[in-house]
């Protein structure tokens, strides 16, 4: 092969490789993905009985961990659009002493669907906001300390979830993320032993995740 021909072929191959590499980098955040995440969850709870008994700012906190899966894409202007499903178990709990009773709250799990909107800082960093729906399971325990009688009940609570996150694309299609979110849950009323109990919980989460993009 003539030297000029070999040089031309080499340059053509190099240009094709660089083009493919640039396309891959530009689409680093495109496509479906799966992953796992670990973190901390905290519930801020306001509690009130039908009488004057009222407590605000109760806090139940603990560890949480689970899985997520979703899909996203980057537009030509660098705008990221995505949707995600998540599910995790939780271990947040609290026990508080009332006048003649003891209230216990335990979180068990949560799951939801979230839309993500963000922008790429460069080929490997994505900043995004999130908004969606979350459903959580809470177990309650109300104990009469004088008579040593305990009443247990549970509920699934729904809420709107918002938050912020950052994602870093690693090699081999792996990515890491850090994310904070807050869920505004609905108020609930419970009729227990002739008493009307009102519980108003909100939740916040800080999660670290590792995933794989297909």
C-alpha cells in the first residue's frame, strides 16, 4: 500500500474513532439504567389527640436502602429529561412519652415514581432536580402506661416529593449519585378507643447510589 494511502486510511480511522467517542460522551446519560442506593431517612411528625394533647416536631430517623430503575436522555441543548422508579426498606423509629401514654412510630418501606429534569455540566457530571410521588408505610404503637395496654395500627401515606441531586458518570457504564429529597405527606386521622388521633408526618432522605446504564 502506498504511504499516502496508508496515512489517509489511518487519519480516516482516527477521525471515525474520535467521532464515535464524542458521540458516546455526549450520550453518556442516555438510556435505561438500574442501581442500588443507601442512605438516611428522617420523619418529622406532628401529633395531636382530640383533647389538648399536642406534640410538634417529633423526629424519627434511621437507615434506608433499596433499588432504582429508570430512563433518561440528553437533548441537543444539554437539557436532561428522565423518569425513575424507586423502592426501599426503612428503619426509622421513635418513642415518646405522653402524659399517661407512650407513642411509638416505625417506618417500614417506601416506593414511588419521580421525574428528573437537569443539565449536563460536562461529559461526566449531571445536575438535576426531581419531583414525583412517594408512598410510605408507617406503623404506630400507642401504649397506656397506667394499664399497660398497647394498641397497634398501621397506614400507607402518600405525598409529593421534591429534591436535588448530582450524578457522575464513571467508566464501563457505571455511575454514582448523591441525592436529597423532601416528601410532603398527607395528614391522617385515626379513631382509636374513642379518641381521634391526628398525625402529620413529612419525610426527608439523603441517598448515595451506584448504578449501571445500558
